[in-house]
C-alpha cells in the first residue's frame, strides 16, 4: 500500500509539516496525492459513487483542520483510513436522521436502485458487506477491500489485532448467510 515517490518528491511527513505551517501548496499536494485513495475507501464503505464523492470532499475539508493534529505515530494513510471511515459513519447517521425526518412528515422519497437481476457478483458481495455491523464492515473493508494486514487494520480502527480477526470471522459467517438469502451462494 506504500506509495513510491519520485526522486525529489516530498514525503507525506514533509508535506504534513509544511501544511501545518500554513503552506497551501503542500496541503494541495497532500490532498491530490491521496484523493483517489480517500474516494476508494468511501466508495467501498457506502457503495454509491455520489455519496462517496460527498464523503471524500468532506474528508478533504476536515483534513484542512485535522492535519494539525496528525502526530506521525502511524502512516499517514492509516490516519486517513480512520478519518474517512469516521466521515462515512457521520454521513450515514445524517442520512438516517434525514430519512427519519422525511418519514415523519409523510413524504415518500423515490430511491433509484440497480435492478436485482444480472447484478455483478462482486457488487452483490460489497452490498452485503455494507449490511454488516459497523466494526465488521470496517474490518472487511480494510482487510479485503484495501489489502491491509490485520495489524494495520487494527491500527486504523484503534482496536486490538485479535479483535480485527474476530470481526472478520463474524463477518464471514454473516456474509455467508446474507449471500445465501440473496441467492448468490
């Protein structure tokens, strides 16, 4: 997952240091370097391109304020994983509140969805992953979606490595049931 830098290109740590000191160009370079990564994590988490774009933009806005708090104890991308997942959770909570308000006023929103038949099996699996409880979904996203080790996922989730393994185990059991009920297995 480590990114190869060209000779003379500033490292993430250097860019963070300069961004902390108010260097807008360094901050822009940091965002540009990691935007695709942020968007990919957001898309895997929510499964909707438009929502993923909103989440990624919100992460970038928050990053402007939060970069001062990054202390370099872990890889910058690990810190970004945690931030992106937190923003995605916030978006889900906001969406849930908005939907509850809409229902309370008796307004029915039309939701465009993909047709059930002929669905891509990979997308069906990620749709099932999005139905998992938060910690299980996050563990699966980081380990299988992003290819992190259990140790790196544990660091991003701020939990023990054994707990990540347990969440993965439980997620696999749930996914098997979800996929069976959807007729995918």
